[in-house]
C-alpha cells in the first residue's frame, strides 16, 4: 500500500472535523502526489505533540524558520509507509528522544490546514500525539532554535492556537485535563 493510499484510509476513519477531513480527501483525490512536498497545490504533513502525562508536560520545539513554539513535525518522505510513521519519525528526529516514543492509540488527534509561502500554498497537517517514555531526555535538532518541556498550563502563553487545540484534544483522548 502506498503512503497516499494509507492517508486516504486514515482520513476516512477519522471522525472528527468532518469538513476539514473532506478537504484533505478531496485534495488527495485530485493530487496523487499530494502527500509530498513537491505538490505545489499543497501537501500533507505529519506531526506529533510529545506529551509526558506523568509530569503533566509537553515538549515543544522553537522552529528555526518560523520562530514559533510548535509540536514536532514535517514533510512525508518516500521511506514513510504510513502517516503515523511520518509523524513518529519527525517526533524522534526533532525531539532527540531516540527510543521509546509511541503514538497515542486511536490515530490522528486533530487536523490543521495552514498557509505556507509559495511555491507551495498549504500544509495539510495530520496531527498525532506521542507519549514520552519514563526518563526521556530530549536533545535539540538542527531544525530547532530551542527545545523545551512546558507544563500543560503554560502552553497557551507560548504557542499558537493550533498547538493549544492539539493539546486539548490530546488531553481529552488521555482522559481529561489532569492527565
């Protein structure tokens, strides 16, 4: 199965945000290359919010190009068999947590479509959550200016609305705001 086929299946199973989900599915139907960066009409990306429920915190990266605190994530690559693989690969690469990261069960947590500079015009981000293993040690990557753990309550003060919504959806999936 191709990454494109996996993306279609994942999105068809995703029950939240039906209008936005349909935009993603229409994009994929119109663009067989719509999961990769060269698709100038826009392309899917995979991201993961790294959470440590035991300590009530999330790991955010200060994105080098954007200067914003964001979840880990980026472009799908030819070696990614699934969207989940892409999101987990990005989480490992950008967090520096070499082993033990696992995606929260249940598939994507949210979708976020946002504009980007030309020549491409849209990122259609498929957002997952990744659970950090006990004692996880993060290490900054080349793509980041900084990497830092934030208590859940501080995320809204440092990150944009998309990250806040991703955290809220993640906490709901984990079983509530205290998790």
